[in-house]
C-alpha cells in the first residue's frame, strides 16, 4: 500500500496516534495534518468554498478552500469531507470555535503503547519551567518545583548552565578529520510518541554536543554514564527530493546548516591560486622591464633662486637623451623652510625648439606645539614625462614664492622603470579574490551564528 502524501509539499504522511485514541495523518516536513470528518468534535462549515490546485491525500478528490467561523481559511475535500489543517490551524480552530476539545475521544491508547504526553500536560510542563525561570531571577525556587511527587525536572535558566565547551572550543579527531565544536545543549524529554528500543521517560535530560567538519557532523549524547556518538554527513535537499521521487522542488533553504559545505570554498581556492600565478607573472614582468630600463642620469645640478633678481627664469645646459623613445624623470629637492615654491618648467628640444610644458608645486612646513614637533608637506617632488623622443634637450625653469631666496637640486634621468603599474595590476588581480573571500566569510558567519562560537558579538543587544 502506497503511503499517503502531503497535498502541499508531497512529503509522505506519518500516521500519528493521539492521546484521545484517534490517529491522524501528519506531514513531518510542513507539519500539516489531515483529519477525517468523523474525527472532529466540532462541526466545520466552509463559506464561499472554491476549488484549489491540491488533491485530498486520502481519496484523491479536489480540496476546496473557504472560511470557517468567518475568519479561519481551511481546505476541505469535496468528496470525503476530510479537512486539511496547515501548521497552527488546529489551535486557531480551537480559538475561533470556542471548543476546548476538538478531537472525539476514542478507546484510548492500546495496551503496550508508549506513554503519551497530552497537550494539557505539555502546557503544564512549560508553565512550570516559566515559573522556575521567574523564581531563579528572584533568587528563590517556586513551591511547585519543591514537591517530591512533581513529574517535571528542575531545569535552571539556560544562561546559567555551565558550558565549558563554549569557553574551551574543543576539537575532535576522527578518521583523519578535525571536527570543531559547534554547540552544546541540554535537551529534555517533554513528549514521547512512537517505539523505542530503550525506556523513555518524560523529564529525562541529557547533554548533547555537536562537532562539525563540513560536510561531516559528529554528535555526542551523554546521559548518566552512557555516551553515544553519531556520525552524519550533509546531503543536499535536491538529492533527497530525487531519492524519494517527490514532486516539485524542495522548499527554499533558510540560513546555513551546521555541516553545510561552503559553496565558496572551492571558488576561493581556485581564485587564490589564479591570483598567485598572475601575481608572480606581474612581478616577473616588472622585474624584466626594470632590468631593461636604463635609468641613466643625464643632468644633476644645484640651482639658486632669488625673488629679488631681475631675471626670474633659469635655463639649464643642454643634455643628451639617448636610446629609444621613453620616459624622463625630473626630480626636485628644494631646501625650503616653512615656505612654498611653484615651478613653471618646460623641456625643450634644442634642435627643433619643440617644448613640453609642465609645472610643480612644493611646500614644506614644520614647527613645535604642545603635542611635540610636527611636519606638513615635503620639499621633494618628482614628475614623469612619458614618451620623450631621443635628442638634445634643455630645461627652462621659472620658480615663484612669496618668501625669501632658496636653493634647489634638479636631477634628470632617462628611461626610468616605474613599478606603480605592477602595483595597480596586483590590486586589480586581487579584487576577485577579495570578493570571493568576503562571500566565503559571510557564509561562515551565518553558519556559526547559532553556535556557541558566533563570529558576531551580541554586545549591542546586551547594552539595550
């Protein structure tokens, strides 16, 4: 006999026995449930019922949607009249109908069935935990928890539980892998349903520890003197969907699972390797070009400038620029003392009178204040003139300043290697690597967000 399937997500339905002696079909994925019409103690009438795209999981008839009690939208089979409840809609039906018991009582659980925890007992258990939290905050224990016959465990506030793993961040070595601690918790049994090869009691507690080495997961459960380890491996939702031959596609993933592989890990390694290869190539190319560059000094002289002199401009001697067409470096070292200077300059071909005009400004200030000595600006400046043909040249220099005379050193070099292009190339090559690294880091931050070792601190929330 084929298992019934959820009309919403096509997942096989589980038959769940309830404390009232009724069995319903429940979806373990979306937590919806199907009730036969005879299983409900309250009459459900739908107004404005219209057909939907879903079929009844029991008889295959078309589910119709309509409103019950004016506010609640439900799906009912047009054939067998069974009703499909999405997660949480049973509680809403209880609220809108005003009926506390929605399920017709039956003969009760059969002999030998595992103990069940009714909803009322579960609510009482939760209430006692809340009472204990309130009492712990006031430094006392509620009277209800001091009763010897109380069937509920004393569980302190979660924030006060001693968790050495959170501080120590342990590692586990297994089958050549290193698993990092993810989370330690103290689960408690609040509801028992199904068959177990061991005795299960409501109120039992344990210590659960999870360790991850994506896509692998190790889990330890300690209960008294017994310790059980479980090994798991992350499986993509699409693989599970295909294996169970489910219709449609898996629901959209929310968040990051503890052992989920980082999809950017392989990309990060590939991009990092590519960057290393191209970076080495860029450095080698820059070194070769630098080795070919002559860097020949063609002019070097100390010059003087006096703003009171009749002739403000200076013309250098003619110098030879040999070799192929390449750049020219003009370097200025001005002996300035809390002053500035502006240089209007021109590199002129002595044979053709073709001039290349350019200008530079140099400023240097220094002093002492309550914080100590300070400096601003620099007396040094360099300019590069690209693609200058070979020939005989001279420089015409016309300095300006609003202070006194100063001297400056002028130096000219031919065919100078510039490594700034290499650094620009390295920066451009690094951009894809840093982009993938950032995406990889964001994924890991989401993975560890719910662990005992989150990357982001919650101090902002604590301050409020």
